[in-house]
C-alpha cells in the first residue's frame, strides 16, 4: 500500500482506526503473556495508540514504529510529553520515559534494533496491510524478532467482498499459514464484534468477528 495513502489519512484526520481508550482485549489478555514488567514491547504501525501508554503504565518499555510524523507528534503532545529526538538509519526517534517511537518504515528495521524485544503487540498492523504486504510483514519483519519472543495479535474477520479494506479481513487459516513457520499461534478468543462497529454495519457488512491470538516465537 502506498505510504501516501496513510499520510493523507493523517493529514485529513480520517483515522477511524484510532480508539479513544486502550483496547479492552489488550487489558483482558495481555497478562496471558506473563512478561516481566521491564520487558520491551514492539508495537508496529503504532499510530498514536493509547495502548502504548497503557503498556508503559504496566512497567514495560515500548518501542513503536509509525510512518506518519503527525501521528508521532500528536501522541506525545496529547500525553503532555516532550520527547528527546535523534535520527538514525531507522528514521527519526522520539523518546520520552519508557516510550520510544521511530518515525520511519517498518521494513527498514533490522535484527539489531529488535534484539531486545521480549514481546510484540499488533492490533492494527496486520489488518492494515493487503495480502502481499501481510506476507512480507510476517515473513520478513517478524522473523527478525528474537527466539522466545511472545506476542498478542488481534485480527478482524468479515466477508471481504462486502467491504474494501483497510482494515482487511484476515481469516484464521491465513494467520496460521503466515505465522506457522516461525511462530506458534494459539487462539485465545473469538467474539462477534459487529454491534460495536456501526461503520461496518452502514457499509453492509453482514458479520464481523474479532479474534485474539497468543504468539510464541519458536527457537
């Protein structure tokens, strides 16, 4: 997907994917990962998600990556934080407290920058990508995360022909095909989500499930 698409969405404020509270499924299922409090958590395509602030409040160190500079600056402004800023080969780094956001391309990351990540949290990255990029995202980016890394993945399932993504439908069979080489994906929850998404209803979507997976990186 063209990066200009996302830059335009942020410029125009068309960010319906942004939530005004931490994701309830994160709060419910994050303890299942049993991470040490100071663990570093990787958040790809982070936007200005309140989930990052919640993770930091649990004592974790957050490493987020986001393409839009507007999203990054809005995150820190809205939390009253003044980040330290520096540039590297990965992009522009904004760091305040236990939260570091890199404004750059997630496909520009390497194993060195991700080596300290004990966990990955994905609520909005996989479902934001069309099928060819989903494969690249998992097979290239997730392959850089260290052995023993754990994760929480939240997806959507709906009849794809009833709505143009993003967000895209990612069925369980695809999740298992994408992650099966390097990860173990255990389904923690599946629930009907349609009544909570009037936008999907307005577009004529007939069914919508949200699915939660616990990810475990193989040795």
